[in-house]
């Protein structure tokens, strides 16, 4: 994170800003307390499948996650007294990137969101803690950031438009970090970012705007450790009408039990890569196939950017895998320099965004107003 050197204390200059960060993930909750740009407390845990199996929709996990947060805070003596609370943004209406104040409409929209993902809880959890201490709650660069160019929105069926749903927060943060290290502004360059986590999104960033990206949640693009990616439409239709599966079962094949999980029985890339390296031929072939779909998607974004990208950034948990990175790079390094930035920077960038609001460097956007006027 870029260090803050000016105007980074409370308005009266007496103490640093206290920013509480909540990042609910599919199988984890990550928490942090920042004083200005410094993390003074970090906590979090993996939630086991056994713990989560009783919940049908992610929003049903609200009490469970809030209880987890309070227990972690209590255990480490973190009192509720903050200048801002910021959470990961959820599946709202499509929005331009930026920081948004949590408001009543946002909360209602998250509770009734068509698409289900636990990131829908970020704003709701943040709001409860913020209300308790009378500070503002925010989200930043939610997964629905939509800056797609018009031609990227079309499908071959009128009325069926593509949606921009991707790892916006981390992808933009990594692209900014790359630009800053190269002595440039994110707003002045083009880059491709491949986020390889539980889902995989490959986004084309042109001068600060993501002009095209695969919908990582809804059957588009590469297949991933647990998602099916783009499927042959005709065969999918046949499967849906075969009478063998319920809608819920088909959705599970696409999202959750698809991809490498369906072929290998695990969604853990560490295990899968080890098996491939140890000579498990079927495992190696399907992993190669997944990496091939990622490489092809990167090629597509290269075209979207007219080949003007300064780099292809590869990020997310899978970017830690030397095995995967070596095999991916070999397929794409003729396009542009490949920069591997493993892991994710979500907690850090959420805190940074909140600090920018508190210090007046970012004007938070009004979600309700944005929905009403489209601006
Ligand atoms: N050191 C590592 N080597 C190889 N793979 C790793 C390593 N660490 C994590 N992974 C893999 O990364 C994947 C998870 O990545 P990440 O934590 O970015 O995803 P997530 O937060 O669960 O989902 P998403 O990023 O889609 O929201 C898992 O398949 C995990 O096995
Ligand atoms: C769409 C971004 C979140 C995910 O893939 O899990």
C-alpha cells in the first residue's frame, strides 16, 4: 500500500484514524484494524464446509459471521470505536469503480440480490459495527464494478446482455500497484489482470477502466478449481432438459462443484499441483486444460486492448503455485511481460480506500443516487 505522508491524522490531529475492515470470503472471514495506513491487528479464519453446510443462502450466514467477528474482537480486546468501517462489496446493481457509502437501499438490494455470494454480507456487517459507534460504513470496488465497453456487452441473443462480475477490488489494486512501481498512473496505462482464486477472472484495463472481463461467477471464461467456466450451450441445454437433474444440481455443477473439483475431487490447488508433479497423468491433463483456458482468455483480452497492455499481471492464491505459473507463462509470454503478484490485496486496499475518504482524497459515491441517475 502506498504510504500516507500527509494529513493522515484525525481532523484535530490528536490520533490516527481507526479503520475496521471486514472481508467475508466463501470459506473465510478476514478482519483487520488499521491506524491510518498501518495494520495494527489482523484476524480471520477458514470456515469449514461442515460449519457452512446448514446455510442455503449466503445472507443466512449473517449472525454466524457477526458472532465470529465479535468473538475475535473480544478475544483480542478490540473495542468498537472506529472512524470508519469498510466491507467487501457485494452483488449490487452494476456500478462504476470507487468507494460507496453504505445506505438503506444498498442494504435492501444486498438482502434481495439475485446472485448469491457471501460478499453480499460485507456492507451489512460493516454497517452494524459502524452504527454502533456512529461512524460511516463503506464498500469499495464491489464485484459488480461495470466499466465494460458497449461491444463487450452483446451476446447473440437480444435481451441477454453480458454482465461484469469479477475480482474488481484486487484486480484494480494490483494494477494500481504495478503502475505505481513502474512510475506511472493506473489511469494512463493498459494492463491485463488474471485473478486466479476459487473463481478466475481475466480483465482488460484500459486507462483505469475495465473495458472487458469474463463473468467469474456465472459460467463465463476459464474453468477454475470449482467453477465450470464457458460451456457448450447446446450440451448445457440438453443437460437441463434431460430430466436427470434439478436446477439446483445444475447450478452446483457450474459453480461450486465444477472445474477441477469435478475432475479431481478437490478444489485445493496445492494438492492438485502436487499430484500433477508426482505424475498423476489425468490430474496433470485437466490442470493443463484449465491453464489453457486461462491463457486463451488472456489472448482475448490482448485483442480487446489492441495489444497495448504493458503487462499481464497474474494474481490470486493460485499465483503462488510455481508449477501453474511456469506452465501458464509458457503460453502467454509472447504477448507482453508476465508479472506474478501472488495472493490478494483486498484487506489492504479496502483500508486504503477508507483512509482516502477520511483524509478527503476520495469523495465517496452515493449508491442510491447512482442507481437513480446512473451517475
Ligand atoms: N501456496 C499455494 N500454492 C498453490 N495454490 C495455492 C497456494 N495458496 C493458495 N492456493 C490456492 O489458491 C486457491 C484460492 O485462492 P484465493 O484465496 O485467491 O481464492 P478465494 O479467496 O477463495 O476465492 P476468490 O479469489 O475467487 O474470491 C485455492 O485453490 C488454493 O489451494
Ligand atoms: C466474482 C468475484 C468473486 C469470486 O469469484 O469468488
